[in-house]
C-alpha cells in the first residue's frame, strides 16, 4: 500500500481537521423528500405551467447537455447489483480499506475523496417515484468531480455552456461511482452508487461536509477549499469497514460573512445577504430555492445559470499565488476583506472570451438554431 500522505492532486492532508463541522447541526433534522427539490417541483407544476413546459426541454435544449443526459440515463440502472456470495481475502483493517478505496477513487478519476458515517437524516425519505427509501449502509465514500476551470474561464457563468459543465461532471461521477460500487460488491460487501442528476438516495451537501471536503457557504451549499463551488458530488454507500474523516475548517464562515460576491452577482437575487439561520435543525445561509430554480430553467440567455460558481473568489486553479491566498484565509482571517477587494480589482469572475470554444445553439421545435434566433418571421 502506498504510504504517500497526499493521495490526490490536492493537499487535503494539510487542511485543519476539527471534531465538529463549522456550522451547527442538531439532532432535529427531518429527512427530505427528493421530490421537494426545486427542479422536481418545477416538473410537477408548482411554479406555474410556463415553467413546467420549459423544464420539459431543459436538459435537451442544448445539444451537448442532451448527449451527456443520455449517458447519465444509461448509467443509472447500474447503481445497484448483486453482492458476491463470499468475502474476498483482503484486509479487514478499516484504515487500510479506507486508504484503498480513496486510492481507487483517484484511480477511477475522482478529484477529491473523503469518507463519513451515513446518518439516517442524510438519506432521502422518498425517491423520485414516491417510494419510501430504506438505506441502512454504515458509511459513505464521497467523491468530488471538477466541472472544469478552463471552460468556466471562457464562460460568463450565465450562458449556453452552463448545463454542460454540470452534466459533464454528472456523467463522469456516474461512471466512477458505479464502477466503485460494483467492485465493492464483488469483494462481498453491499454498496450502492449515488450520482447525478436524478439517481441519488442521499443528500450530498451534508455528506460532503461530514467527509471533510468542504464547509457550508453563503450559497447554501458546501464549498471546497480547492475547487470552490465548481464541482459535483457523488457517493458510494456501503458496509465495507472504513474509518471516517473529520470535518475541516479553512476559515470560510468568516470569509462568506464578509464577501457576499455571489449574492451581489446572482441574477435572480436568490442568495441571502443576511446572516445564517437555523433551518430544519441545521445552520445555513438559506437559498431562495424557487427563485434560483425558476431562473435556471427559464434563462433565455443560456442553458442554465452558474454565475455564483463563476464569481466565487474560491473558483481558482492551483498555482502559487492562489495557494498563498488560500493559506492567508486559513491562517490570517483579518486579511479577508483585503483578499475580497483584490478579487474584484484583478477582475476575477469576468469572462475570458479567448477561452470560449463552444457554439451557442438552442433546440427549438426539434431544430438546432443559433441561440437567440427563433428562425421564425418577426
């Protein structure tokens, strides 16, 4: 077994580990019905007939999204499978097995891997068909997939490549998580893959938090210190004996309290500019889900919206200048305001048009057209 301290391309081993997450979690969290997420509510008509109609073509109005959606649909049935009748002759030491599955995750293509116990409150109560979910696995292997900094660089964060960034990660995480779960089942242990966009039986944000891969951000979702918000998460839940990672603290709570750049740049004003609140038994900045969902579905300028990801000061590639800035936020929080101001001064969050490589296309009535042109007489 490799004895390297840094297993993947990011120095996760250098992060400060803490006993409890940096946001409060109580024992009063109620399980969530996956059908109450914004996109599912739009699909059943909660936001009106026009939004429902637009949602029906949401994943297919841009051709690259449609291609990637086909792949995630193909992969979905492979999330579960038969377990080998006998256990493989492998070590049973949780430390050794944890290192093994992390190395496996990186081998398969994950950008970051962490492990946590699976709390029942993080398991959805019902699936997309309304069936009650019974999932009693003890652990979750949590993996993050980078959506791609270079493409984000050429994007406004509010244009036609938006959904493709998400679905590229969904297709990749589907392949990774399904292969990992299949492998673990062949070792004789139960395992299920959970991947996007519609094949989750677990809520990913709390698992990313508990697995030491991020902190809760002003957007209401978990932010990673090396990828920012520029990732999608998947998991493999299992009873393979593992050692959980501890949560991390890299100074994000104070940083987000000051920054507010995502809220300032949010087209539908869905991100809170206020303080954190208690919601369903945990502390968070509460996102206005209805506004966010409606805007992403009905955006006439693009295929979705990822403006908050684009402008976030944590959306930076590796490099000594950005690594030093991350170190400053972790160790010198009194410099947060300076770091935030310099992010604007240096023009981060703006489109680099020279990095744009895609065509702006939209499918209308079954025909691809240049986006913004219906092809119909005025």
